């Protein structure tokens, strides 16, 4: 399957200053929800601007949906974008705005109105569909902005901090709605909230100083398929575990059993879990908690 987005050696410099992008290279699979993370000044906004055609790179190649760099006529209806500081026209209602945007994406008037109705329900704003945007709260405006990026179901959507400013209930609801689009559209989500990224995304691209420093499935990047941490309520049957898991590294950190899988067979995550549970049951040791991997935040900090 053709990747949704590929950058190869993309560089961009503003004036005579340092490069905002320095040979940026990464690939995002089609149908994935990809986290795009990095510190302030890492080049995230510049990357989005290059992908959208707002900026022209000094060097390198950009391939959007297997059709080369962004060209307005070619990509009509195929790319949706949510800028971080998106401003909305205050005098319009959410339905009016989304209907207009749907028509700009190539939908007929009736189809665009139906799309607007779908999107206001998707972002849980059905009761404010005909309210002037000027009267909406910050969180409501943000949800309208997210809906605008999804308008017309473009195959590739770039979302810059889509959950910023939302209360926990709103963020939970919108995150679930975005997750439901997995496999139907490709979403690239830029955010500083790594916990949200880990919950929502299945792919991650980490950037620093204008370069990609790590990319891949979230489970692999965080070590979720290789490392498990078992919080126990009794003595760890260490020798029994080491005998049962000859292809894994077994260590004890206080009350925590840490198992690092290696290779295949007994080292696979499901087989590790079965072997650990069998040893704990045999030794009569209660299990109080289980976590996998080191977490995206820890991996991000380790790369500093």
C-alpha cells in the first residue's frame, strides 16, 4: 500500500538563520493515526506547512498520497488541515461554515449540508449547530475547527493540537471519534500531550532540531511488545521465572518484576504473560498491576 505521506531529506531555512528543517525524512502508513511529536522549535509546524504547500522546501522531496508534492488543483478534497491557532469566522454558525467548506472540497450543496450535519454530531455540537461561532466557548470553537479539517473525509488530515483547550470529557469523546477513523483516513496529530498521543495513535514520528530521530509503531517505540512490568504483592519467584523464561531477561526492581522479551518462542509477549502468570499462581504471589513498555514520554526524554 502506498504510504500516505513521505518526506525525504527535506530542508527549510528562514533567512540566514539555522535550518528549521534539516534533512527531515519519515514515512507515515496509509490508514494510520500517527503522532508527530517534538519540543518547541523542533520543526513540526514548518513540516505541516511544507506538506500543505504553504512553504516551499529548499531541498528534498515531499510525497502526499503517492502523488508528489501538494498542488491545489490535484489535491482538492484530499487533504484536511487544522492549524494550531485556527481562527473561525465569528458571524457564521458551525453548519454554515462546514457547508461552505464542504463545497470548497468539491461537494455539491446538498451533500455539503449533509456532511456538515454529520460533523457537528461527530464533535458533539448538535445542540449548537445554528449558534453563531462568536457565542461558542473556546472548547466548542476548537471542536468546530477539528470538524473543518475532517470536512469531506479527505484521505489525509493534519491536526495540530486538536485536543488543546478541551475539558477531560470533551477530549475523551473527541479522541474516541478520531480513533474510529483509523483505517478510513490517515490522521497526523501533532501534540505535546504524549499521554494523549499514546492512547490515540498507532504510529509515531519523533522530531528534534528539524530532523526525525525516531519513527515506527507506537508499541515498538515504547517497547510495549518487549517489556512488561508486574507489580507483585509478595516475594518474586525469581529462579522459577528464569527457568520458565530462558529467552527473556528477568529482573526485580523492588516489588516490581521486569521482563524483557528477546527473540521468538518463549520470548513472545503472549507466551511471556502465560509463563509469568503460571509461576505466580504456583508460588501464590498476588498480582497488583501490569504495564507494558516504558511509555512514550519516557522514550521521548531518553532521546534528548
